[in-house]
C-alpha cells in the first residue's frame, strides 16, 4: 500500500470523488485549494481524500471516497490514519462534514471523531437534486471533529 499526494491533474479522480460528493460543482469549490491524497495498492487506486486548510491549525476533510469494489476492506480507515499522522504537527482540529447517515457517522466516530455542530438544510440549499443515503434524504450537514 502506498499513499501519494496528487498535485496535478486532480480531476483524473473525479469518478471516485463523485462517490462521496455527488455534484461536481461542489467538488470544484475545494479540489484545487485542497491537498488530494490517493491510496494505491498493486498500482490500483482504492481510495482518495481531499483535505483543505480552513484557518491556522484548522483543517477539513472535504472528501473521502473508497472505490465501490473495495468498500469495507479498511482502505478508508487506513487513509484517515495516514491523514492524522500527516497533519499532526500543523493541525489542532480536523473537521469532517457529512450527511446525517448511519453509513458515515458511525465510521467517523469509530476513527475518533466526535460531534461538533450542524448546518441546517445544507444539502437542500447547495445541491441541485435530493441526495439519499441508506434510503434517507440528506438535509443537514453534520460536522464532526478530531483533535490532533
């Protein structure tokens, strides 16, 4: 397994990024200003993650996506552990925003994140079409945080 920082041609990973953020214009808002990490195993990309600097000592995971063929095999957790280590000397608080879903929130909590705050109606106000996860429409953005 190898994790690489991708500095050029970040859009080559758009299909993967769209798995975690379903609207390309939303991805365009953070992709170029963020650091894109790609996890490879046997020369095949399994997982990507985009992290942005929001303020001094404050970073945010904007996108964490695992290829559908490799879900539930530990790649997301491996990526997060790498991110924690990579940012430990420059980041005080690492945020992640996600939908109020039984699929994502327990995963992030199992990786050490705790509830921070909620942005009401985020998915309704910022996305062109309704987004459903586990059969439930996403409405509010739930922010979780981890102290590094």
